[in-house]
C-alpha cells in the first residue's frame, strides 16, 4: 500500500523535474502534463486512505500538496542523465542535468569578473509606481571550451562563480577551475544570466544558441544528487505523513485516535477543530492558486489547477462537518471552499480572463491575497458557528 502511495507522490514531482529543462518554466505543456499526472496520484491517495471522507481528504492534501510544493524547489527540479561529450555538443542537449566534459576545460585565463545591477520596477497595492527594487551581485564567468576553441568561435558553455548574495560581495578562495570534470546545469536566474551576457559583451564573444550556464564541479552526478536533496526531503516527509494516514486505518490505532481527538470522520467534531480544519482546507488551495498565478501561466491552466487543489479541501470540510448540519449551511461552506482560491487567482482579471502583469508588484499582490484569504477564514468561522446554532435549535425543536 505504501509503495502505491510512494509512486503517487513521486510521479508529478519527477515528471515536472524531468520536463522542466526541456519545455521551460511556466510553459503550458509543462503544466498540462503536471496536472494530468495528478490524476493517478489522486488515485493512489484514495487507495491508501480507505473509505473515510476525512482520511481521504488528508491523503489528497499530502499527495497534491507535495506536488505543488515541489514546484518551488528551483535548483532541485533538474533531473536527467549526465552524458560525457564535447563542450560544443552540450547546448543541443537541453534535458541533461549536467555534463561530463573530458576534453574541455574552463579557460581561467579568460575569466571575466563582472558586477551587475538590476533595477526591478515596483508598484504598490493600488498600482502606483514606487521606488524600484535594486539587485546587485558580483560574478566570475569563465568559458568552458574544447582545446581547439578560438575566441572567434561562439561559446557553448560558461561556468559561473557567484561571489555573494544581493548587495554583498566577498572573495571566494580557491576557485575550482583546476579541480573539476564537468558542469552542473543551472536553471535561468535573471541576475546571473545578466552577468553572463555582460561578461560575453565585454569580452567580445558570441554565445552559442541555448548556451549552457552551469557550475564547474568535480562530478556533476554527485552534485546533481546534492542539489536534489530538498526534493528528496519533501518526498520523505510526504511519504511519512501518508504512512500515518495508512496506519490510522488499523482498528486498534483508529480507536485510540478517536479517543485522543474527540472523534474522526463519522463522529462529531468539536467546534474549534471544525473551524481549524476548515481554515487549513481553505489555505492550501489558496496558496497553490497564488503560486501558480505568480508563475504567470495561462489563465485556463490556473483554474484547472485550482480544480485539482480544492478536491482534498472539499473532502476535509465535508468529513469534518456534523451530520446534523443544515443543508444550506453545508452548501455555503462548499461554495466558499471553491470560490476563495478562484478569487485569489483571478484578482484583477479582465473580461476575457487575461491576468494583469505582476512586474514590480509581486509583494503587493501577495499582501492583497493574504487579505482575501483572511476574509475567507472569518467567513468560514461564521458559517460553522451559524451551522452549530441552527443545529442546536433544530435539536431543541425535535425534543419538544
């Protein structure tokens, strides 16, 4: 059973990590394949959870939540083979995680140290321009070329050494130009890519189409594994959480959980616990909707992703609700669960569904989304309290 769960958790993570270098971040085909992979992943969650609605909601939150969280692990999301080839052939292998380059070497004598500054426009929550956000960094850029390369030829691979975070510069002792055998491919990053362009421009070199930007390492295979560790830790945490859900199906454990938590699933859930479960169920799809909105994918893909994300939330809210909850109150709660993440994702959308540009307004957009989510929490608490009041009045009328 846990093997099925492990496959369900790993499938969307692996597909997204493998296809990311091929199609590029934020592309529609990548998200379509990612969302389709959630179907078998959801089936694995149902298989592991059993028949209880609340337990199925927990399992779905674990599987789908881990898949969406993995999208934010930038450097961990490049999987693939590490071929051994000439440097000139590396740009034609976009899916490779790194390259062993037995004949090539970094030309340390041609290293260019550049300091770059990037000003990103910013707007406040009302759309007014404010002072720009300024990023600064210092990089060493070294061409990695075959022995017969000349400066008149294009540069196929560059190794980049970063000297510090934004605004902080310091010397890096022992640049590893003599102690490596290949490059670890890096995902695009605006400040680093701008440094590479500036170094090539200053040196008068031309870049090969799809130039490989990487880090010079002793062994790209072990370096790739080290970079993937955050993704492996996320997988381990999700699998452990799913194992707890599976163990809770055992009658002996379920009986003691019922005693400790005042009832799960079919039993009555206390008021405070129903409110907290609903808040958690509301927050998960809202945060996913915010993350996908900031990935700036097609608006249709955004709402399909939300449709996947709200399923476990609906299961949790339905499973935590009391059997005697009035139907109208139950429907109001379900409408809130569905519409709140859509409201987070669709703020400012035009009549044709086009999303506004977030250039320079990402932090303001996050603040505004948090306000919307906070209002949703309050509405959920009000709905639950009204439901309990009506439920108590109905019980009193029935006893007369």
